[in-house]
C-alpha cells in the first residue's frame, strides 16, 4: 500500500488550540495500519511540495496577516493539486483563508486562496464553546463531529456551496444559517478545534482513505479499536448539550 504524504502549511504560525494534534492523529492511525506517512513543513518563501493532503491549522488574526500574501502565491498550484486528487483540511484561521477574502475588525482585508466560494468578515463578538455537528460525507450516512469553536469571524458560503455539517449544538459558520464549515470535493474547512481529528476518528480515516486513493488504492481501511476515541466524542457531545 502506498503511503500518505502531508504538507503542513505554516506550522510555526498556524497552530492554535493544539491543532498539531490533527497531524498526530493522522500519523498514528496510519502507523497502526502499517501505512507509510510523511509530513513536510512549508514555511514562508518555501515552494509547494507534491502531497496527498494539504493542512492549514488555526491562527489568530495577526498570524493570518503574516502568512496571507505568501499563501496566495500557492493558489494556482494548490488548485491544480486539488484538481489532480489532493485533499485540503483547513481549520479556523486556515479555513477563513480558503475563500476569497477575510475582512478584519479595522476594515483590513486579507486575500484568500479562492479555492472555495466563501467570504469571512470579523464580527463584534466571539462565538465560543463546545460544538456538535451532524455530518454526511459522500452519502455514507450521518456522523457526529465534536470539538470546540472560538472565532469572531462570520463565514458565508456562496450559492450552492455545501457546509461540512449542520449544527446540533454551538454557533457554526455565522450563528445564523445553521451550517458549519465547508465541503467542496476534496476540500474541507471548519472552525472545529480541540483538535478536530483525535475526537472524530471516522473523519481522520476519511482523509486517509482519500489520500490513498490518489495513489490508486481502492480498498477499505482496516478497522481499529476506537473505544477510547468514541468515549471522548461521547463526553464532548454531552458537555456541549448542557
């Protein structure tokens, strides 16, 4: 079986709320199945490597401002990689930069990648707390996503663009339309921190399987014993429901 190659974009700038834990979850679930796994860090001024999955973590506004113009250099090549089957996972600050632009509190506008038709603008209050979503990828049946959100940005999806999931508890993209995150083909964006993947093993496996299929693999992943992960998910959902 071919391995999974991940490009971690701006790990020194976009790493809030332990978002490196998402990389750790991917690595562990590959290792437990004897699947090869490599991570390449991409910093300011670096080129964009060939990867099966590109990862953008969360960051505060000042961190986003530091990397936004450099990130936009990769817009064309990254769009080509996505068209060729690569996936993207972007969390919070990284999610906001997937779209056309991010309008800050002072009217300052950061450019985005334009990978997905969405815009984000800063609100006057923060949306904070535990969050639970119902999520159905590829018609495989509803799954639960749990985690934590803390964002002032209000994200609005373009016409016909689908959210990652629908809010059961929490705020979501903007606190108005009931959607959270975005799913556009192999591109996923979300405000869910915590980090996202350790508490949601089904989503981790979805990303791994998608990455492997880019290399021609077309089988089912070997099941793992997920009792601990599922208990963490259950506890997080119960806290959010209080």
